[in-house]
C-alpha cells in the first residue's frame, strides 16, 4: 500500500485560471489607459511651457542685441509656429503654436538702451501679449505678456 496522499481522479495543477488572467489583463488595461492619458497631458503642458519660456528668452535676446549692436532689433511673430529675432527665423517647440491673435505682432528694441519703440514704430501697445497653445489640445495655453518699455515679460 502506498503511504501518502490519496490520488484523486483530477490532479491539482499549479497556475492561474483563465478568469484570473482576464481580470488581471482588464485591470492592467485600465491602469495603462489612465497612465497614458496623464502622461500625454503632462507632455502637452510641458511643450507649451517650453514654448513660452523660449519666446520670453528670445524677446530678452532681441533687447540685448539692440544694446550690444547699437541698432534696432525686432522680435516679430511671422507665422503660427515661427517668429524672427533681428531677421533670424526661429520655430516654436514641436506641438506648439501661437494663437491667431499673436500673428504679426512686433516689438522693436531701440539702441542704445534697448527700450521699445512703441506704436509709432509699428509695435503692439503695452501690455503686449504673445499667447502660445498646444496644437492638439488648445486647453493648454500660456501667454507671455510684455509689461514694460524694457521688455520685461510675465508668463501667465
């Protein structure tokens, strides 16, 4: 006689049932969907933030060039995705664009102190705003607002 567990007609196998695997896959699917959406929104916000930071830095660059070169230097929005600083074209980061309200807005910094020329030189009046938004999700929008004759900007 055997001394041990009695053998049954249905031996016990270690592993997972099909139902358990389906439940795990469903939970993983929901978690991945939420993580993807959250990650995509974070990426879009980051792209817009990079865009407005770049615009603000290039406006400061235009002012410093006007002082250094002792000549007028303009910052001008030339398209929904591009602008020029002293005649050199720049592009916004991927996925971002100016709103149509910013098209053809211009700031001209005058030598020797790098102050803005004002409306008489074709510049926009202060405060001058340059809104940047995400192209795929316009919910994400930030604005560079120039508030002084020295070109000081505020991002909001």
